[in-house]
């Protein structure tokens, strides 16, 4: 495991491309990498400050907020023909 108090390590962008999954695993474990191109730092790759935690979806959570009009699935003959390619839009 990488020491989190360690100074950020510089990694050339070509090396990053060649071993991306390995470097991402280091970052997942807490390392910070400075990505360089031609000796200049162009980016910093580090774990998020706070891991995003999403609450599980609750079935029915939108009940009462979303509804369909009574005629939602009723199409006029003209519109149905346009959708099915039998007619032209008027």
C-alpha cells in the first residue's frame, strides 16, 4: 500500500498510457501522481477528497410527482401514419 503522506510522484504521460491501470490502482490506494509532459507538470491525479456515496434507489420515490395524461397513448390516424412511415407529416 502506498504511503498517503508521501510526496506526489511525477509520471510522464507516455508511462501513464502504458501502465494506466497500475497507476489508477496506486491512486485508489491513496497516492497522488503529477502527470508530466516534456518535464512540465500538466495534471494531478489523486483520489477524490470525499468518496461519493449514493443512496440506494427507492422504488416508488417519485409516486405522485409523475403522471401520464389519460390520452397519452392515443394517436390520431395521421400521426400514426407518420410514425409508421405510411404517410407524410401535415
